[in-house]
């Protein structure tokens, strides 16, 4: 798979997870993993170097979505440039100085700030799935590259919700 295809696959998987009734928040880091780890990402468990991580699934395998959810229960999921998901998850070292404050949205929590900071200081694409809102975002170079639902989709959802309340 090409890089664009892998990025699209990750985004689509997170959209599917967000549409399920029960989902947790997720933080996914794609590509540039040696640089992400060199900037102070802390692996959960005893493993300290990327060579010690375990490749556990390919992004297009049948069970990739479930593995992504399981690995991402605590910490950031790592996916290498070829599309392989790794374990253990990591805590990302965050520097608020690297963040463009204009990119921070009111509903952001720690995972969104970590995504902004990591994408600002590395060449990684970083994805978040909000546990509270179900919104999916892709961060590249410290900016929100795309999100789901889009602003237009959110506006349509609000109109539908208002119409449904009138019916009740």
C-alpha cells in the first residue's frame, strides 16, 4: 500500500469505530516512528527501543480494527510507514511550545494536544478519535488536515436532531 492509501485506511477505520455505539478514544501515530520515539515517547512496559516492539497486524488485515482498539486502550498506537501496527502502545512526550494555539479547539483533551504536538515536531500523521464526541481528526504538520464529521455534516446532524425533537 502507498502512504496515502494507508492514511486513508486509518482514517476510514477510525470513522467506522466512531460510528459504533461503544468506543473509547484513540490516538494513532502513523509513519516516522523512530523520530517520534526519539522525541521522548515512552513505551508502556519494559521495552525501550523500537527494535524491541512487536509487529502484531497489518493495517488491511481482517482484525486490524479490533487490534487497533485493543492496543489503543491506553496510550498511542504506532503504525509504521508500511502499515504494520505495533505493540506496546506509547505515551507521547508533549511540548506545548510547538503547538499553533489557533489549531486548538475547545473540546480538545490530552490526546488531541499530544496529536498536535507530535505532528508539529515530526513527519508523522497523527489521528484522534474523541471518546466524548466520536469526532475523528487527522493532524499533519501541526494542523488539522481533515476531520469527521465535517462542519457541513455536523450542521446537517443538528438540523435532524432538532426535527426529531419536534416529532417527540
